[in-house]
């Protein structure tokens, strides 16, 4: 069904006069008559009937008008939305690990929105583990994610945008709690609360201990940094975690790691093999230029 013919039909339905409708549409009256005839032939019913010098809708015409206006309204709204996004407006869908939701990502987004040219931009924020975020990025649920380094096998583009200090935390009253710093070797005599394999931190902590040629005794595993901190505070063991301000509010001792063998970097990750909207592309460039 010809979209222009539907628009012609709607105009004629409102004006109820072929000559006037054709003038409003900037087409000839024969062209308008042909379009309406084609619609009526395709639908198999009469849409208009003469009433003196005017043209009125039939019952079928009134029914089709309601459908046509709904359809055109939806289509026009979609076109307007896409045109706004093409001009740099729209929604940016971000995924992030929770520690980066405390300050880093909110600060980036807030500073971006302060710029006058970004006044019609908005964000959605979704948290999860690195593994979950990367799977959702592959499913195109996000424009980009902020997380640990993705596996190379996933084929994502990843650029480091910051780092976190790694620390050891111990429950109050633990034998290590009277120290201010430790070596990784010092921690091997105690049970660890460990990151599970769904966390981006797991491979990093494994790498640290592999450098010693030894592995810690694991008391329990979980994916979330905050949950690990809570378990340590409850006395389940000690842990190697990225430093978080929330540690100040827990009953744990924070110990720096002497001769720390690796840094914990976090990355902005996107899939360069898929189309990213202009508004998301612009923000991605802003993130890279801010670091």
C-alpha cells in the first residue's frame, strides 16, 4: 500500500473537497483521484461518496481513517525520534560494574550533560558483573559498558579509562588487622573470600597468586565486590579487592599490598562490529578524550 496515497486519503478525509485537498497536497486533482481509486481498489470498498459539492467518508472510510491516522502517527513519531538521534539527541544505554557507579560513571555522565549541546541527551544505567555486562553487550542491550578487560575471544573494542588500587581487607580482630601493609605471601596462611569465575576480578587475582606459584585457601566465592567486603566483615576470611570508599563504613582493616604485581584497570567496552547511534558515538569519544 502506497504511503503517499494514505496521506492523500487522510487530507481528503479532513478537507472533504478534491480541489482543495489537491491544492493543500501540492498535487493535481487527477493525481489525487487516481490515488483514492487505487486505495479503494486495493481495499475492495468505497472510501468516499459525493454529498453535493463535497465528498464525505463512507462507513468504511471512517474506519480506515482511524487506522490510517494511528499508523501515520506512529510512523511520524518514529521518524522524528530517529532524526533527533541522528542529530545527536537521544538515550545512551550504559552498563557498569557497581564500584564504578559510586563516582566514576555518574561524574562522567553529569559533566557531559552540563554541555549545552547535550541538553536533549539522557542516560540509562544498568549494573552487573563483568561477565553479565559483556553478555548483554553482545546481545545489544547496551551501547557500551564500563568493566574489567573483556576476553579477546569476544572481539570487543576495549580502552582503559582508569585504575583502582588493590588492597587486602581483613576483619577486625584478625591477626593481620594490626598491620598497615602486607605482601601477598603474608596472606597465604589465611582463608580467602574469593571472586567467583563470573567476575572480571577473578582472573586478575588468580594472576597475582600465580606469580607466586601458590594459591590461597578459598573459604567461599562470590561475584560482587561489595558482597566480598561484607563477608570479610562478618569474619569469613580475608580478601584482595579493589579499594572502595564503602570499606570505610565496614568493620574491616584495609591493608596496602607491598610490591603489588598488577594494576586493576577498568575499561570502556563496545562492539565496533555493530552500529552505534550518533549520540552514543559522541559520548564514547567524550569518555576517551576525558582520560
